[in-house]
């Protein structure tokens, strides 16, 4: 029966398959949401049916009298609504309390929202283990993670529908949310508060993986960027680390030390490009570098106007940043 | 298919004006007082909200406003209720000469108040663009000043009107009476603002 | 009743008058008593003494800006004393021709006075034997003009050092130059800084034990600070000790024995930073170096970590904002104490360290005393690096104390800055309880004369971007007068009793150094151009003189060829705070000058730009 | 601004407003800059396309962001200066035209201004130049903003009037004896 | 009874019929011509203008909706740019909420309420005219700006700091904020007029307990407006001053706070929804009663529900802010309060169904809209119950689920009743019936189109599509559903178009309606269709809630108001006992001129705060002339004794 219930909900609203769906139930909160949602859905469906039945009956009846019975009916109706609402309130409150009782966690991720990308920092008591990345989140399955949310400009909202509900990133405030991913898989998160021109293209990929994989990923993330090997990569390296790119982007281990745009140290190992705008591959990378204003007009990366050979070199180098 | 009239009552004996809640003007004034009161209440709520955002109030290094101008303003506006009450009573009893004379007094008092208000802005020790404290303090004072200004304008116009031949019309007395009522609102609204601007920063 | 009312009125009237009189007297009385107390000479049982061996000082001369290796700025000349100082008159003046901040100390060697100006760091040698003190020679090193845009807070130069017939100077663009003191000829020239990375040099080099010690400036531009020791004879770099990075760069070896466990460990200069942040981690050395010849150790402080936005650099950020003790020959670190681990406010540790021998809890200890930018007066065992005491000497809200067990400074959580939301009322402000301007110590009174600040600030982190050769800050800040409304203060601090002996409040921030003399007079200058002499024991103002511009220099005293005692001071407003006037900045922007101009928007009312040496003497 | 001027502004603003308010993420066509040091940039005959930058609210706001990101604010603060000269006053060492400012950003200046050539795109420099002009109110009043999201920067730009730029040669400013 | 002047300055048995009509018309009509047209103070003329204007805005905003649907029909569509899209959705929401939904409800009431109450005009008739002009100017300013690429683009609730001086450069958001000022001045003026009219100008005998339910709903709404609108006016005023003169209300760097905006906005914003919804329930109550041929079941329960909704609406605003990180402890309260508000709505729904159940329903077109309303709105109400729950809201918030929810509530809950009400009162205003056949067709098409558009959005929302995105990637699985929505939108638009065509055709050639074509019970049906300029020759008096059903042909009337001058009757509040004969102001151009002066001041003040100083002078002059008594062109009141 327990397994049947989410299934039922899925049938009602085919929202359980996909990387960015509410009934995906891939996290602790997500599962609780799915259950509470089902309760609400059933209750509201029952009430809707009652109203419709009443309406149809009223239309078909067409006769006088019956006023006193109706008065009683009104009282019963008010009673039923009140009791149901009280029930729903309590159910909702219990779930909410339960969500807030996420166990203490050692893993803290700090996410800063920017127009229109996500700066992600895995904190650690040992500062040298602090991992900075952007537009992606790797999470260990089954471990509660505290996500600290800040904004560098306007209000954004953090939301991984499969795993948990929303929490806003508000400038001047620090919010946090504890999320517990449970199912290994790839998910997608998208900014859920209108944040200006490119609000539609402000997403990131969420990879939930076993703890060991996660730790491996973290350790790899701490390594500086790979050195360029081929002449083409070297030419790209020379451009990227000294020219326009380096003023905004950071690539660890190179002279590119900009801090105002996404970190590129292991760019090519990510799943998407431009905060979820493109899937990551060399064609898209070239398209993006050549004209970032085409797919995501208004984003803060300017069109540099690279010559074709420069573009080749830059893309070749960026592709090597696994 | 208009139903034929069935005459049931005659209204000819009704008066053509009434004071207080019998007057439509009174209800209009009450409506606007509710609206303005809402503005004041919400601005005050915003004041407390912003206050809760700071550790100290006023935030360093700003000093609380100087007391003299604001306190003088408060005294004068409280005293102005004396002529105001007399006007209201005179209007309701239709004593035109008294109304005419006292309206001029009220115009004078309004002028004095506006001048003092000018000094008040000067004694806040903060500018609206310095910080949110400055912004909300200025907002409160500007909001109240617009009320002083509009009521003063109303008093000037009405005072002028009372000195014309329109002054004898009964409805004008209602206007005078409602103007006095509004003035009460203006100074009543001032009292919490005076406290918030001048005293809370000293006590907090 | 009718009969009684006049009496009643009379009674009330008399009562009121009496009450008013009493109230007046009480108010006046307390004020007077307080003032009186301040004027009574301060007596103390046990005196601190200048560190043995470090206080040596050529009689009547001034070879290094601090006067001696112990950094006491004490002159043993006593001709000018509390009785006659009131008669001081200018003996001569000299216009340097530059109008930036004149922070340097003049040097006097034999019958020559050596001056160095702010950028372009021109050196003048004045012949003191002639009545009009003509220029014997001058030297212009022609530094790269680009360096002006990289110097954080005005293009100052804090002075030169003299040793063995040579003058050692630095230029803003980072060259160390040795000049022949007689001829002004250049002996050698060694570049030690790269302005393309944001490095400049403003500190006064110190010559000791055959080494010229030079650090760098640029903690606001994300440089990686280092101290260099150059061979006095050849100008070759003998050793170079970075303030961040792996132990071998920092010259941390087996002899490194920091007192506190939090400073013990391998490669903390890397591990206490996120990622590669240590490469732009600041920790420059732009202040003062003291030297203990007996222990063969130098002491200096490192500057703030970069960027100012502390959220960008979680961790302790070693070895910034702390005090190093090093062996002067090898440069190997002996101990380190971090005054502000994970500095939040630009509270460098570069301030002067006065080496004293004094009783602490009944036993004589070899200590160094530093009036820190954090607002604490640190008394540290200079052999071991143990903090013996740390007492606040300035208005303080940012910290609640220093835990003497762990050595760690304790933060007030309400004053920890954040990004995106202002934190107000942080005291001391970024320039600290006291900035670079050095204190003086008189072994006669045992007191430390600390010219310092009373500034607080609003601070907010905004995130920093690193572009080589440009500022690396990530903050907005706005400073203003601290509690009491005054902005500067001269405190005579009793290091033994750990409390002030007397204090003088100054309207404007104090940005000049102090000088103590054996005549029991203390000299210092103010930003509005007054040069003041106060009684070393009571703080009583004895004499003052209005110079043409605000004073940010360091007073010295010497005996002239004519046998008289002279007092010399640069007048010429500038430096971080005075840059408002010397740089012609716009104080309508409260965040200008990293927020400090907001504390002195009225400065232009008190002083114009200037650049003049004043030398005072008693009338003949 | 005089009162009739305000009135005519009001009348015109809805018509003229279109250009001021437009947002083109691709930026406006670049003014003719040629090789940056060329004499083609004659301030007396400025390229008409420069107007698209300093008379456009969006371009100015982009410039404002770059001013923070590119550390301009580290030296020039919010216009008041510090390490670098004030930009909010009337003194212009190297010219006040858009082309002059772009030149300053691109190539730097001898007394410390670093060069951003190759670090910023041309369009970004024009945006920055537009913002720099706004610091001394040399952009239309209708596209200035009352404050920034930051600490208070004093009297709002919208309430200040621009004063005619005054050329100051760096030599004088340095008061150098050389 | 008093002997009257032989000139018969008052109506009565001696003065009735044609002669009375001649005299009253002379007293109440306005000048012909353009100036007269611009000077009118007649609530019917103002009401009609208001309604037409509001529908024009509906059409404009509807077109924007269609453009958005066209853009979203396919993933990564390049039909319009992000910048345009953002302006468009902001304009759509802003126009619908501020320029259509609230004004149209006020407009309907301005037309209908005096007729329902049996009075000749509204109180403060000139203020009423002024209210319209301010509304017109505000709306025009917004749309002119939009056409000139200066349309606001920060969403209809303009969250700071996105709408603040740094992230919303230029004047776009100022236009939005000043539009708020215009509509707030207009709405507040209308609310004061409305409340006073309902409280003081009812027919003799129409006690509060006998007042039509629509009047009750408008009374509650007027009071809600008076308490809610200052919040948004203050909020937008703060935003304007942040943007123009550098205050720091919303700047956390200087002690302000971004959430202050949201608190103030939603303190207004949530009641706003009920300000739109309650008049609609008033319509429904009128329609249900008329077409069920019986009074609404449980009148007291319905009235109490209206009042309860009005009160509770002020306690819910935080449920728009569950994701902002406020202390979670208080959320339980807001969940409970938000759920509680569905009780009075549930009661009303029960009462309407019960009325049908108990009555003899006739399925004319307005009744179809009522049924459409119940079927549709209840879905919106129930999804609202879901959104009130914190854990559910944290997922559903700001997704297309919410978009679906509020369109169900606002279109199903307010536009359907409105279209029903328009059909219902159209004969009263024009004298002609709307076509039944076309009406049924337009209902059916609209109904189908609506559900086709908005039902799939529940699912797109559940599938993770956030609202306010100008496009979405392919491969999210949202494409089909969005395509369905877009097709549905076209159908919906077609349905509304049919309705408009019906109106135009019927206006020209509809069947002539009598005074009471629906055989309804309200006083508005007691006068001719369209009503004379003075509404009623003799003021009706009532003794029941359904006077026309109870009194039949012999509706009692009172006499005694002047016929040579404009006079209104004011009554006591609760018992509606006549108390004063109040004069009603004559038409004048000055409300328009005042609105122009103040409007120019407002628009100007977007650019400089000095406008408020300079604009004060013409505004004060205009207002002074407006209020200055004119030379009486009628003889003074004859003495009565």
C-alpha cells in the first residue's frame, strides 16, 4: 500500500519522472512532500466531488421546499469543512515539523546566487579543503546537507524539486535549508524566484552519488586545473589566463584569478554550460565562447569577438579542464 | 414596466444639512482619516521594522534629533486645539463672526507650525540618504508635514470662503466643523510620531 | 496670605539661586578635579626600562627613524625641559617642494640632516653648520610614476636609515638604494618589489647587523608580503621571508617555536587558506622593525590578509596580521604570534614594537610592547612569544578580550561583518586603535606615549575580484568618530600597571609619531598643523606651534653643531587620512579613501597641503 | 537645471525615453575608436554613437557593475577617490569626453592608472566610461539612480547638478618641482 | 404634511409622470458637448466609462497573455526576447490586477449600486469623476511607457532589490510604481465614495439587514480597500524615493531590508485578491437569486461570510513568504489562517448551491456563468488550500501550479461572474438584451478554452516548471503541456472575443428590454432601462430584501426631494430612516482639470522630486476652484415650516 500511494499520485499528475519534478521523491523532504500532497489531493478531490454532486443534484432537482433540512445541511457542511481543515492544518504542521527536524549534519555547502549563476562552496573545518565550484552540486546519498544561501545581487530561490522545497536567497540575509538526498541520480535545480533578464536560464545540475564517489569527487575538485598539453591547448591557456577571461573567471593553478564569474577549474567535468543553458559538449562550448549572448542574451559574459583560431584554442583548452 | 408609484412618505420636512454623522461630508472625512491613519500606522510599523534591523537606534554615529523644535511644535499644536474647539462649537452654532475671526487665527497658527516644522527638519541630525533610520524619520516627518500643509491650505481656502458671501450658507459651517475635526486628527496623529522621532531614539 | 507671598517668592528665588550655584560648582568642580588629576605628575613604583642593549643611541644624533633598535624614540637631550619648552621658536624651515603626506623622520648624522620626501622620494642633505642650512646635495631616484596609482594610501615614505657612512632609502616603486652620505652618490640599487603585482615600498628600511631590512606595501592589492634582508655592502638579497605560503618560503625551520599551539604545524601558511588564496594573501611588511642585538632577533609585524572581505578566505590566514621574531642573520623564524587570526577589519600587526625590560607579576621579563591596531596593548615575552598581557587602550566593541591561554583574540559576534548587510559601530575602525604612527617611550617616566585614534566604522563585505595590480578589497566602509566624538587621543600608557597614566583628547585623528626627551617633554603633531609639547609626567600642554599644514611626520631631537638641542618635524598633511587633502579627494562620497575620509570631512577646514621641515630651538 | 528645462524634459521624456530606457544585451554599436591612440578621437567632434552609451540607463548600469567588478571602486571608491583620484568632482586630468575616458581605461595613464586593454572588451570600456561620467552627473538626469545597493554614497546623484568639467593637467596637480 | 409652493419644487402625487421627468431631467442633466461630457458627475456615465476602460485594459493585457503563450508554446522559442517577455508578463499581471480586476469591480458597483440602493447619484459625485480620471491617466501612462520600451519588467509585485535603483536602471520601475500611486488615489477615492453611498444613501426602509448582498460585498470591499491600499501606496512611495532621492528603506547595506517590501506589499496584496473576489461573490449572489427565483439561501450566513473573509484576508499575507526564511514558528498560524479563510467561502458556495436546490433555476446565460464559476472556482479554492500548507507551498510556490491556481481563482472566481454580471445588467444599461445564443456559445468556448489553458499548468508546475521564465529547455517534458495551454489560450481568447461581439451586436440590435427583463427583485429593476439621468422619478422605499418580488406593481415611493435642484436623501446607517436631504454637486470640469494637474505632478515627480513642489500650485488651484461654491443658479431653498 505504501508503495501504491505515490504511484496513485503519479497517475493523478504525471509528475514523478524527470530530473526536475516535485513527486520524484528523491530526498527526505521530497518523500514527505509526496505523501502530504497525496493526502491533500485526495481530500480536495473528495470536496470537489461533493460540490459537483451538490451542484448537479441542485440543478436536476427543481422543486420547492426543504429549507429546514438545508439549514441543517449548512451547519453540517461548516462542521465538515472545519474539521477537515483542522486535520489538514495539523497534518501540514506535523510534516513541516518533521522536515525541520533534519538530523545534524557535518556537511555544509554555501551557495551564493548571482545574476544568473550559482557560486557553490563546500566548506570544511580545514580551510584548505574548501572546495569552490559553480553551477553544479554533488551530494552524497543519504547524508543530510546544510545549504547556506546568500545572494550577491537580487532575490533568487534555491529549489531541487526532486529532493526538497524552496528557500530564497535574499541579499543581506543568510538563509539555510537542510536537504537529505536519498536516491542516487542526476537532478536539476532551477532558480524559482524571478531575478531579472535571464531568470529562465539559471539552473544547475545536482548529482547525488554514493558517499565514496562524492569524496572522490571532492578530492579531485581540490586539484588545480590540468596543465595544457597540446600546442592548441597551450595557445588557449595563454589566451584564457591572460586576457579577458581571466579578469572574471578563476582557474585554480593558473594566473586566471577572477572571482566575479563562475569558477572554470574543472569546467569540462560538468554536465551543463551557462548555468544549465546548454548541455556540456565541445560544440556548445564553442558556441558559448563565440557568442554567449546568443543562447542567454543579457548574461554578463561579453562577446569578445575571438578570431577562429583563437576560438579553437580557447575551446580546446577549456575542454581539457576535466 | 416601471411599477406605478405608491406614495408612502414625504421627505420635504427633512433638514438640508446636519452636523456630525448625519452629514455625508463627515463620513467622507472619516473615510479619509481612516486612509491617512492607515498610512501613519503602516509607516510607524515600517519604523519599528527598520528599528529591529539595527543594533542601536539611532545607528552610530548619529545622534537623536534635537528636542527644541519638535517639542515647541508639539506644544503649539496642542494649544491650537483650544481655538479649534471654539471654532467647531461656533460653527455648529452658526456664529459667523466668531468663525471668521478664529479661522484667521488658525491660519496664523498653521503658518507658525509650518515655520517650526522647517526647523524640525533641520534638527533631525540625519539626512534621508544617510541610512534607513534617516529615511524613515524623514518619511514620518514629511508625511505629517503634508497633512499640516493640506489642512492649512484647506483652512486658508475655507477661511477665505467664510469671508465671502458664501460664508452664510449653512453647509459652510459643516465644512468648518469637519475641518476642525480633521485638525484634531492631524494633531492626534502627531503625538505618536513625536514620540517616535524624538523620544524613542533616546530611550532605545 | 497676602502678607506672606513676598516672603514665599523670596524664599523660592533664593532657593533656586543657591541650587543653581551648587549645581554649577559641582559640575565645574568635577571637571576641574578631573583636569587637576590629569595635571598632577604621575608617579609609579617600578619603571619599565629600555631593553638592555637595544637602546644604544649615538649621542645627540638620529640615525634611524626610531632613534634606537628598541624603537623608543627617546632623546636623552634635556636642554629643552618642562620649564623652558614654552619658549621654543622655529630655528629654520625647509620646503621640500612636494605636497603629499610627509610621514618621514629626518635623520641627523654629524652636522648633516638628511630628509626624504614622499614620492618621488627625493633625498636632501642639509648642512647644519651654516646659518641658512643650505642643501649640501640632493638625490632624485626617479621612481616609476605608475607606482603612485598602486600605493594604497598616499605616496608616503616613512624615512631612511643611516649606517656606516651610508644612507639607505627606498623608493615607492620598490627599489632599495644605498647612498654615500657625504656625496649623495648612489652606491647600489636593488629592486625588491614589482609594481605590476601591486607591490610598493613605503616603510623605512632598518639597518642592523650588516643587513638592510625592507618589506613591502600592498596588502590592499593582494600582494604576497615578504621581508627582505639585503647585504649592507653589496645590496644583494641575503634572505627573503614570505608571510604566506609553504614553510620554506616563510623561512620556518626547526628553530621555529611559536608559543601557542594554533601556530604550530606544517605549512600553515598554505593550509590555513582556501585553495590558492595565500598567493594573494597580503601579509605585507610596511611598518616597523625592532632589533634586539642581545638575542640577535628582529621583531616585525605582518599586515592584513587579502582581500579585506574575510568571507573569501576562511581559515586563520597565516602568517598575516601577526608578529614574527626572526634570527637576523638567517631570517629563520623563531616565534610567531597572530594578533588577528582571520582578520576581519584590516587590523594589521605592523605597528612599532618597543623592546623593554620590565617587571611582570614581580619578575623582570624581556618584553616587547605593541600598541596594536586591534586596540590592545600587547605585552609579549620577546624570547618566547608568550602574550603576557593585552589590555584595551582604545574604544573597543569589535573584541571582547584576548584569551591569554590560547593567545586568541575574542570577537564580539555582533560586530562580525557580513556580506550584503552593514555591521555598524565597529571600534576600532580599520586603521585600528592606532595606525603606523609610532609611539615613544621614556625610561625616565617608564611611560609609553601612544598617539592614537578614536574611530569606529560601518563595514560590509562585497566580494573581491583579483586582478593583478589593482585593489583586492571587497569591502565598503564608512568611518566616524568613536564614543565621545573626538577622533584622536594621546595616551601615556603605563606598561607595568597596565593602564593609562594620562590622556589628551584631540579633535582630529592623530597621525603623527611621538618623541620623548630626557627633558620630560613629549612632542607630537596634529592634523590641523599644531606641533605640541606636553609634560611627560602629567600631560599638561606646555607649548604649541601652528605649522603650515597638518603633521603626519615623526619628530626627532638632535644636538646641532652649535651645541644647542633642536626638535625637527615634517609638516605636510597626507597619509591615509590626510590624503583627503593632499590628494584632493571628494569627501562627499562617504566611502572614499576606504571610508576614512568620512571621519574627517572637515579636514580641509583645518589644513591645506604642504611640505615643509620645521626645526625648533630655544632662543639663544 | 532650470524649471522650463525640467518641464520640457517632462514633455520629451516619453518620446526621447525610448532610447534611454532600451536594453540591448548585445550592446550598442561601438563608436569609432580606431587604433586607440589615434588622433581620430577628436573630442570636439565626438562620435555620435557614444551617445548610445552615456544616454542609456542600461549601459550605465552595466558600467556600474563593471566598476565594482574590475576593482575601479577599489581606487576611486564610489567616485570620491582614495588610491586614485576622485571622479565625482569637476577636475578631469585626461579629458571628460567618452573617448578620453575610454582611452584612459584602455591604455592607462602614466601616474598610476593601469591599462585594461585586453582585459575588457571595447563595449565594456564604453559602458564603464558612461558610468564614470555619471559619477559627476554628466549623463542625463533621467537615467541617474538615487543610490546604489551599498553603503550610502552621500547626496543622491539625481539631486546633484553637473558642473562643467575643468581640465587639470596632472603636472599641476602633482605640484612637482621638477 | 406641509403646504408646498405652487411652483411645486418637490415631487409628489401632484407632480409626477411627464412633468416630473421634465423637471428632474432639467435639474440633473449635464451640458451637451465635449465639455459637458468631460464634466459629468453622473454615476452611470462614469460607471460605463470605467467599465469600458477596464475592458480595454483587459483586452490589451489579454493580448499580452496570448503573446506569452505563443512564446511558451515551444521550448527555446525565439519569438520574443527575454527583455520583451519580462516586460510583457509584468504588464500582463500589473494591468490585470491594477487596471482591470479591481477597477472593473468598482466600475460595476459605481454603475449598479446607486440603482440598487434607490438613490439618484453617489455621494461626492465629483470625487467619483476624479477617481475615474486618475485611473485613466495612470493606465494610459503605463501603456504609453510600455509602447515606448519603458514597460516595467520586475514582475507585478516588483520585489526589491530587483526593482531597486541598481538592478532596475532607468524609469521602467518608476512608471510601475507611479501607476500604483495613480490607481491607489483612484481606488481610495472610489472606496470612500462607495462606502459612504452604501452606508448613507439607501432607500428608506432598506436597513442593513435588507441590503442587497452585492451592496454588502461592495461595502466590505470598500473598507478593505481603505485599509489595504495605503500599504501598497506607502510601499511604492518608498520604492520611488529609494530610486529617486536615495532613501534606504530596502537597502540592507544601510539598515533597510528587502523583506520590508514583501511584508508591505502582501499586506496589501493578499486582501487585493479578495477585493477582486468579493464583488464577484456579490454578483453570484444576485444572479443566483434572480435565476433561481428565490432569495439567496441563508442571507445572514452569506453576509457574515463576506465580512469574515474581509477580516481574515488581512491575516494571511505571510503565506506568500514561506520561502523567505522567516521564523518557521509563526508559519503554522498563517497556514491555519489561510485555511480558515476557506470556511466562509465554503459557506457561500453551499448557500448558492442550496439556493439553486431550493429554487426553480432558469438556465439563462448569466446562470451558465454562475455554474461555470462554481465548477472552476472551487478548483482554484482547493489548490489554494494546498498552497496554504507550508510543506506543499515550499514546493508549489512560484511554479506554474501557482499560475494555474490564481488564474482559476481570478478568472474562474472573478471574470466568469463578471461576464455573467455584464450579461445580467447589460439590458439595464443599454435597454437591450444580449443575444442568448451567442452568449451560450461564448460561455462554452470561454469555459473550454479556460480549462484547456490553465488545467495543464497544474501539471507543468508539478513537473518543475517555474513561473516567469521566458523560455525553457527542450527535454524537460514540458513542451506538450505548454502547447496545449497555448492552444487553449487561443480558444479562450476566441471565447472572450465572441462575448465582445455579442456586446457590440446586442448594443446595436439586441432585443429591447423592459424595465425588468429578468423579473428580478432588486430596486435597479424598478426604473426604466436605461434609467433616466436622475435614476428614479420618486425615491423608492423598501420593506424587504426582494422589493420587486414582494411589492409587485405597487412599489412604495417617497416624495419630497427638490426637483429644481440636485438633491439626495441621506438616511441613518442601520435602520435607513431618512435624516437629511443633501445637495448633490453639479457637473464640472474641475475634477478633470485637477486630475490633470495632479497627474502631471505625479508623472513629473518620476524625474525630479521638485515636481511635487512645483506641481502643488496648479493642483491646489484646481482643487480650490473645484471646491469653491458656485453661484447658485437655482433659487434658494423655499422656507418650510
